[in-house]
C-alpha cells in the first residue's frame, strides 16, 4: 500500500521545497521514480545556479527522504538542449 502512494509523497515533498526555488527564480519537476531513485529536473534559474548540486542534496533530497525514507538517491537529469 505504501508503494502505491510513493509518487504522491514525493510530489508533496517537492511542493514543500518549490516556494524556496521559485523565490530564486527556479522550479523543479518530478521526472521518474524507479528502484529507490528519484529523477528530478531543476528548472529556470536553478539550471545555471552555481549551488544547484548543494540545493539538490541539502534541500531537495533531504525533503524527499523526510516524506519517503525508502528513497536512496535523488538525481537531477538536467535539461536537454
């Protein structure tokens, strides 16, 4: 049963961190959840921000793990240009 709402819990985590990203001109999208790994895409100002890896680890990953402790990795897949 917990597995079925995993995506919902991850979306809730992203909703919690999204205002902080938007405040700096960025955003985040959930791309995929597979094998205890979450793939996200940092968007807007977050794509060129020099601290985006720190944001990903200390902000996004910590928040996702708070809602979904079974997640082991959070990866930013970037933007295809």
